[in-house]
């Protein structure tokens, strides 16, 4: 198996567990150039809040969109949008990525901004 298949296998196992809890989830995806985050409803049908380094207000404030600083900004933005939508508690879905680097920075920034998971 290659890296992508094993990552998707880890993501599937994690999402099955979150679905049993029926909790809103903070789903994170990263590419080599950008990082994306969205809060998805417990049943998985609606996106309640989203933020990414592609958005103009974040992109214009950053020099580089593929580093830890960018992930921190996305974490703060997703927490603000989720709290504005009335969501204070989520389950963290790292999409099979290891919990370090940009993923960890985004999670820590979202926690500091008021999200609980």
C-alpha cells in the first residue's frame, strides 16, 4: 500500500468512531500549498463553518500559505466562525494525517480561540 491509501484507511476508521458519537466534527485537510478546515454537522450532511488559506482575508495577511503560521491563522478563523454559528464543542478529524506540524498548530490555535475537543 502507498502513503495515500494508508492515510485514507486511518481516516475512515476515525470517521466511523466520530459518527458513532454523533458529534460535530472539525475536519482538516492539508496539501503541499494550503490547509483547509471545516466544521461538519453530526449527521455529516451540512458544513456549518469553513476556513482555508485560499480565503482572501487569510491569504492577504500571510506571506506563505504552507507553513505553521498559516495553520494557526486558519485555526483561529475556524474557531471564530464555529462559535458564531453556535458550536462550542467538536470532535477533531485529522483526516488520517499525523498529529504534528501544521495539523497540531491548527488544533492548538482552535483550542486557544475557544473550541473544545
